[in-house]
């Protein structure tokens, strides 16, 4: 009896047998006066992101399902998730590791980040990250993430029931980010481990990110994710889910409150191009209301919303996310230490103004 395996199992919507011992993934899925020119440019680019991405958002792309290690595509951090995952140019806290690692160099303090998610279909996801900032602004970080499923029903190639089994995914990440004049540069090195019943697979991957501040309020970012080795289960090898990401953001400042607008465009190797839009309204740099839209044709897509509360060096964030299999909820805690008493710095920080 041969059991059917798939290294794409953790984020698929449906499986379909393809030959013996393999499955094919089917995917479903108070504001101050500001420069009119800068605001107009932001709105125009956001519109272009929307119009360009929407043409790719419908239908199942011909490359859907070609990549393994699909858990690497599951985004984390309640703050960026509530903003529609539009975080490439916003990155300024420990969540930067998963969107644009160069943003780690924008932090004003070291941070510890914790995220937990009890997802649909009894999938448990957890992330622990710690970023240590030096006086020069150079930031080093370590992260660990896991995704585990409850018992799965085993089936052989004849669709006959066999013993139940489990599946899990893990990744360890080492990150480094540095300020470089008006830019920030960063990267990740990932060690990937997956297991399905008694079978396992290893892989190595890297991310690279660049972030630029144009003035005090406008930012642009770029990152390349999951470039590395193939993942091999038994006799099958699959490439990693690589992605190129670019984004812009603009902050409108008032006397006490601020509004942050952002947009990202993504070009993955295993799906259609898609866009993200996000907004964050900060009240006295203490309370935050967020919303966003994610056009990705995947398990989690559409509108999202959330809120945040900052007390001393603690920041508590919540995100609500819709999806093809139902809504999910994310909760994160970021703890700032060893620097400015903030776990979420303002988005207009320049390297020469960072606290020493």
C-alpha cells in the first residue's frame, strides 16, 4: 500500500490524484495640510497598483501549485495582516522579517514579537521573533515559526483508508539589517524543515530587502523572498514559492494623529500577480485603527481590519481576516526594550535621526 503525500498540503483548498503517490494542488481561490503633489502621486500609484493587480486576480493561474513549502507564504504579524499585508515600504518593527527585512534597521529599540493563530481546519501557527538593535542602527534578529495540523486521514492510491498521520512545517530565520545613508538594506537566511508522517524534507532559502525614505513622509520598498534550494519529498522535488515585492507608502501628519497609506505589488512564481492596499490611523501614537485589501487568489484574500494599542513598550495588535474557508483571527504582542520606549516606531524615521 502506498500512501499519498503532498508537500503543498498545508495551504491547499483541494487535492486531486495525479498518478501514483502524488497529489496536485487546486487553489481557489486630525490630518495636517500636506503637499498636494505628493498626495496626488501616492493616490495615482495606488490606483495603478489596483488596476494592474485586479486583472490578474481572477481565476486560477496556470502556475498555481507548482511550488513546495507553501507555509512560507502564510503571512504573520497582526499589524501588517490587518493592513492587507501592505507592509513592504512600511516595515519598521520586528514584523519586517517577513515582509522586508531591511525595515529592521528602522527600529528605535530592540523588540520581541509573539504571534499565535488557531487557523481553520485545526491548523496551529506560532511565530517568535527577537530583533536586537545596536547603537549604530545595525539590527540582528532571530525568528522561529511553526505550523502544525491535527491528525489527517490517510488514504492509499485506491482511496482506501489507512492509518491517520500528522504533518508539520518549521523554519528558523537569521536576519541582518543596516542603515546606509538614506536607505536601509537587509536580508534573511532561512532553514526550512517539513515532515509528513515519517517523511521529511529540508531546504535553505534567502530573502533580500531594500527600503528608501524620500523625505520625511514618503517611502518605497523592494524585497525578494524565498530564493533557494528545492524541497524534496521521497522522489519528488518542488521549487520554493519565490516572490518579488515592491511597495510605496505615505504618511499624513496632524498635530496629534496620523494617517498612513500603503500599497504593494507582488509577482510570485507560483501564482498570478496580485496587489495589497492598507491604511493605519494612529491616535496620539497610542491607539490604532487599520484596514486593508489583499487581492491574492488564495486561502486568505479580500478585506481585512484590525486595531492596536500601545502602552509603554508593549504593543497589542489584532487582525480579522476573511478567507475561502472562513474568517480567522490573529493576535500579536510586540515588546520593545533596550532603547526608545516604543514597540512600533513612527514611519518617517531617518537613520541619522535614530536614537543612540
